[in-house]
C-alpha cells in the first residue's frame, strides 16, 4: 500500500511539472473534491453502524441532528470568529491525520498516544506551511484580523517536530522495532521534497488524497463492510454518493455566486472544509475506538 502511494506521489509530481498552473490547480482540486471529500461523506453510515453495534438505535437521529448542527455551527464560527476557529481547525486536523496514520502502529499509553497523533499531524501541516511560507502567510492574513509573525511557523514546526521525534523513538523502543523510525523519517523526507517541488495546493492535495484519504477509505471499508473488495467499494459509493453530491452542489453554488469575490470565496472554502472536518474527526475517532 505504501509503495503504491509512493509511486503515485512521484507520478503525479512528475505529471504536474508538465502542466500549466491552471491545469495543476484543477488536478489538485479534482483530487480533493473526489477522493478527498468522498472519504468523509460516509460519516452517517459509520454512526449508524456504531448505533447498530451498541444497540442504541434510538440515538441515531440525535447523532444525525448533532452532526448536521455541528456543521452549521462550525461554519458560522469560522466566518464570525476565525481567530478561534482556525487554530482549532489546525489542531483537530493534525490529531485526525496522526490518529489515522498511527492508530495501528503505536503502543504508547494514553495520553502519550494522543500527543503522538497531534505531534505527527502538526509536523505534517507545519512542514507544508513552512515550505510554502510565501503562499501561506497571505492566506492566513486574509482569514485573521492580525498579522502572523514569520517565525511562528518555524517555531510550530520545531515544536511539533521535536515532540513527534521523541515519541517516535519511544514508540519504536516499546515495540522493539527500529525500522519504524527509519521508515517514517524516509517518508517525511519524501513528502518534504514533493511539497517543495510543487505548489501549496498541489503539495497539500498529494498528502491529503494519497497519504490520508485513501488509507482512511480502506479503514472505513473494513469497518463498514468487513473487507476491501469491489463489492465493498460499490456499497460505499452507494451509501455516500448522496452526501457527496450535496456537498459538491453546495460548493459549486457558492463558487458561481461569489466567483468575482476571490478573498471571500477562499475564506468560505476553508470554512467549509473546517465545518466538514470537525464532526468527521469525532466520527472517525469513535470508529477507531
């Protein structure tokens, strides 16, 4: 699986080098809006599965209402108080990335395992921010009513990276498997090269789609349908396509309504992704446990 991801990563990086900027941007958006968005479109099926397993079907509709309500609440919070919503979005996304990547490979006790997940995801995100600093700072300035010091990104990368390395070594020592350290540093090096050689959007898309969404889809197939095969993939598509189409239609509507207002459109797109991410992180955490 990881070998396939590496090959796909290098292939798409090579392909993007021959594409014009508009085509590269389109390819990145295509990946995010297809596999990236699809991997979070089946949360309600996961809630239903949990309800079936726990024999609390009466709570299913309450879970659905809470899920939809949280989407709306987070979207409003992001638009009204981005100075609170943006850090929360980054922290939750970092934890989510780390939990998906390391859940089956860590022997750290709580709360160290949770800190490990957060540190890994934070390292990935701040590595992207640091390498693409020139593109990230103006975007953050559009979202926040304040200027962010350049050094903040560097401190964030050093902080998350240092904690991750220490816990990675501890986890490898507990599991008596030093290969974990070498392999993970190798993968991080590959990701750093890929991000450096591509645009901010393309670099994020390559990680988000190939290194997070695809493995997450595999985990969901195992949980919902008991395995990874064609029948499970078809059933996943049937269960999630309505929510996926609704999300795409909503995004397309806002794009056509506000396509001349680029700053507002970028803010809304980030806010929309944040609104989807918050409840998705909670659902996936419940699935993992």
